[in-house]
């Protein structure tokens, strides 16, 4: 997972700020969500992955902890690392820059691209580029949801990036995969949830369902980057 840091970190360096009426690019890549998080904070997410058939891979649950830390001498220079736990298994991703976006969303999309490449035998580079292109062109609309016992105003970004893809026949049912992201400046880290659903072509349910949801915050775990 450490190897993800360089590639995903580079995607976060676009620069930008939050806007009253954001574009999809501003929501996903440009808003400095973590610059608003106090160093020493851990942001917790619950992740669920469910498949309808064994050939599509295993179903599993995970927790992701996004730790935001900084040198005591320079608290503005934040670093983010992500701890991922699945049963007895533990992995880490990062460190990531905190100038723009939320690295958890990029980690999940990178995992999603790898899954699609494995199932379709397609190119992960092609799939990654198509997803990124459609993030920029995604539909943004106001959203309202509950977090920590209160109503929160935010934004929903939705897209179905392969519905009209020239190579969608090679993706079969994966071409119908639909993504929804909920963002809000009122929640820690800006990202509230991600939902990725691959419906069955004949209807009557979904082949694959993936969800990530913000569950709360706590004190960050100590990291090597914060102690150097």
C-alpha cells in the first residue's frame, strides 16, 4: 500500500479552494479539506464490499483510519497516512500531501480500477483515465444527509463513466457501474461517503456493491512522519 503514495499524492497537487457552487473537479481534487483538520486527528471510515457471486471476488468489511499529523514546530505542514484493517490483516498507505482533496477517495478509486481490470482483463491505465475524465464531467447537485446526529448540507457527485464508452462491450456488465460521492465542508475531512454499484444487466439486484462511510473522529495514531 505504501507504493500508492507517490502516484495518488501527485493527483492531489492540483491546487484550488472551495466554492459556493463547486464543480466536480473542485469537489474531488481541489478543495483543501485536510488543511481544516487539526493535527493529531484521526478520521474513521467503514468500508463494505459485497459480491453476488464467488467468481467476482470475496465480500469483506474494513475500517480505514486517516491520521492527520504535523511537526510540533510547523503545525501548518500536515501529513496524512491511512491505516486499513480487514480482520487480522493490516495495511498502510501514505504519507500523502494534504494540500487538496482527501486521499481516501483516491485510494478507493485506485482499488476500484484494479478490480475492474482484473474482472474484465482490461488495461488499468485505460480504466483509470476514463474514471478521471468522468470525475471532471460528473453531475454535481446539492445533497442533505445526517452525520453525528445532525443534518448536514453538502454536495453529491455522481457518474456512470463507462455507459457510453467505445469499449464498453469488453466490460460487459461492468459498463453499468455507477458512482456516488457525498462531500461537505461541515464534516471532518470533507468526504462523507462513496457508493459504487454494479447492477445486473437483467435487473433484479446488483453484482457488486461497495460503500465507504465516515463514522467519526478520534486522536491520531503516532506516525514515523510526525516524529522525524
